[in-house]
């Protein structure tokens, strides 16, 4: 399965301008791509202003994602600010080319930016099935919580969308590789670049990693670009068969 990761700047709290730029970037996606990733809160940047920016469940961004996925014939994933039942969520959408969507609300809210004071945490770990791949959805700060992301023999690819800042670049790179190795999965991670409305800089470092922890595609720091890699299920299965660490894994239960 050919995966594309779009590393881009974001216009601060300007949804229409961001949708316009990503519509142009999607035109440049290479043929035969089956899945495309966009950054966390790709319509606004990592904003703590949901009262002004949140969209209802069937809002503009969700419909745009469904339209783009259907138009180009690939799945599209990214997160935006959503409102449901009077609560605000950092909501990741996985839009299938057939028009359906999978929804994941970010579980781990970044308290250091007071995200937990403005948004409601999700309670469901979400795995979608697409073209024979079991795909775990994750958002930014989730990366630091290996129990939540633990592969219980239930997924093959982790897709993570983020606004991870330059100041924690080392952690970003180290944790992505660790999650791939410990879970024996592919990891595709999309991070933004540029300076946000809080004057926080982001270098991107978007990447795709194989189940042995090898980085097989890497975006240049501070650049706007699309990176690609073709994921190989046969290789994934051979890794798990030759080195079956899952047989010795500890059992556990997550209590929310």
C-alpha cells in the first residue's frame, strides 16, 4: 500500500485558507497512492480557541475530507476541531474513498498547553480496516503513551498526525522509532512545519518507519513536501514470524 505524508505549514486559525492550500497539495499526490496523511488540526493549527473554531459533526472539514477522498480515490486522514453534545474534541477523521469515515477523538490531551482545559478526551481506541490493513489512529501527544498504543495483535500500521514542536524534536524522533520496534508495525507520522500563532516553531520531521525501526521515508526539516513509501504486508508478516516477540508479551487491561 502506497502511503503519502503531506508536511506543510498551517495558517493560524484560518480554516478556509488551509483547506484551499491542502486542496492544491492533494492535486500533486502521485498516482497509485492509497492513503494520505495531513497534520493535526490541519485547518487551524493547534488552537485553544474551540468556542470560535469548532465545527459540528457534519461540518465543513468533514465534508471536505469525504469529498477529497472520493474525488481522488484514496483514504485521507487528519484531525480538526469538532463539537458534539456541547463538548469540543480534537477529532481525527479517516475518510475512505467510498464515502464512509472512521472517527477517533484524541485520548491524551496536552496539559502543558492547557488542551485538557478546552477539549474533552476521547475514550475509545480506534482501529480502522482498509485494503487489508488494520490501522491504528493516533494524535500527537498519544505518542508518549505506549500502553495506549500497544499492539495487542490487532493492528499493522499506526498513523499519527501532529503539531510536535521543534523544542521536542529529539523525543519525536526517538519515540516514533520505539513505537515501530516494540509493536512490530509500520508507523506513518505527519507533522507540521512553520511558526504557529503562539510563536512556537515546528520542524516537521515527518516520516514513515518499518516494523524493524528503519526510517524508510523522511521529510527534510522545515520544508513543505510530500513523502511516500509503499508498505509491504509480506515483509511485515515475515518480521513477526521470524522474531515473534508478541508471544511473550504481557497481558493487561486499560482502565479509563
